[in-house]
C-alpha cells in the first residue's frame, strides 16, 4: 500500500534517490546536527562540519531537530538558513523531534523537564484532550519550518521527518510504558494526518524508527502505524560499552535483515536511523559517545562498515546516521583541531573514503548512483 497523501515533485525525487541508494553498492553516511553544531567548526550556518573538516566533505545526510524551534539547539530562523545552505551543498536533511512533555507547566512550548515521561501527555494531546490545542500549536511550528525551507529555485526543500522515535523504549513520553501500541499508532497517524493531510505539508517523507535490536517482523511491527503513513523503515541501535566479541554487530545485522525484508515486502526504504559507539563508563569518566582517548575498539568505524555490508539487509539500507558532536566530551564522530586529533580519526577517514560509503554531494537527481 502506498503513502496516503500526494507529495511534492521534489520529495518524490528524494524518495527515488533513496531507493536508488538502497539497491546500490553504496550507503549514504549521515550525522545529526553536523551543519550547525560541532567541535572543530567556526561557522554554524551549515557550511562547516566536523566531518567536512576532517574528510573534505559534509555527511550525505544531516539531521536537525525540532528542539531548535524551542531554543535548545538554536532558533528556527537560523535552522532554516542552515537547511538552505545544506541544500545548496547537495546534502539530504532529516528532521527528528525530541518533543517536550506538553503536560509539564505553562502554555508555551519550552516546557521541558527531567520528568519527561510524567503527566499522561500522549493521551491528553489527542482530540478531546485538554492539551490538544497546545500540541497543534507545536505541530504548526513544524508546518512553519517545512514551509520556510525554500531552495534557490523557490521550491520547498524535501526532507525526512522522523517523529516519535525509539517508541518501544521507556525514556520518552510516547514510549511503551506510557502509550499502548494502539494509542501510539493513533498518535502517529493523527500527527501525519494533521501535518500532511490538513496542513498540506508535501515536502516531508515519514520515517518510523523503533529502538533495536528487533527479534523479527512481529517485534518490529508492534507499534507500526501502517504503510499509508510511513516511507522509511528505520532502526536506532547503539553499541554500548563496545568490545570485540560482544555480539553487537550480529544483533545489528540481524535487525537490519528484518527491516530490509519488510521494506522490500512493503515497497519502503530501509535505513539505520541512529547508531554510534557509546563508551559510557570508562576509567576516565562517563562518555555519551566516543571517549576522548583509550577507546576499546579504535577501528570501530571500519568494523561497522564490514559488518553492515556483509549482510543482505545491511547492504540494502539507504543511509546510516550517527549522533551529534555536542562537545569535546560528547561526540560521535572523531574530530581534529589545531591542538588535538582524536585517536579514531584515521579509522574514520578510511571508513568515509571507502567506495561503499557516500558523503556529500548526493542531491543531484541526475547522477548515476
């Protein structure tokens, strides 16, 4: 079954390009926030990235988040400029949404709290709930953003929208402990119906991305809203406390095999929507991402590529995306500055330069994949 609503010509071209990559021998490499947040960058307008400073090219796919609408990772107008600059450099943009808990306080949208799962938010924002109007005002910000991202030819820039990610976890208010499978599906569908059906946003492809690993098709589809509402079947799976022989790559490839089977069956696109090397506790501290030094798997990037491309499902994902480089103690892609070069830079450069990986530019719809 195809998607429920008609989309722009530009979005159809983007989906076609992603399909081409999914059947090619190349995987698009991506990173979250790479165009405006980084360690080695000076410009925050989409013209620099840690990846570009290290390899000479931007990631092929760069993620942004609705947090910028609320002032947490920038401001909306600045983010629109970033997206426009990324488009000029032939980068694909994906929009994730770490939505605030709408039940935590006043009437504005910056209500955010460590108690993000409190307040029965997911039910109260649906039609008939006391927070429905507040939620719609938040969705209107997405409409404003998507409509404001215009390319040099005056056309709306096509993007991937990935709402309610990691829905089978318990760390977001839309997670399994706070919404039943059916309630989650209804929230997902209601959101898409409002943005695309009612508001006419035709430049957003929709991605569904539960947390992995997944044990099989039934497991993956537990909270799936349906083929009419999804273009991209994604998966978020991080390598926690990495060490060789820990079984992570087997879990990853078996999960990607499941996703590819379902994507092929349903005429969708498969993607690894979040991944990364997460050191967590080490002798030198706690690191959400790579450790600054003494990483247990310094050749992780090339090992990741070998593992992914050794499986049928992994070799048929359109793209993979690593998380953001927020600081020199919280980063997912190695970087180099005048006085520091991370120990995994050479491995990342080897990974990024491999013929199976594609960096920017990629947005030439006439290029041969």
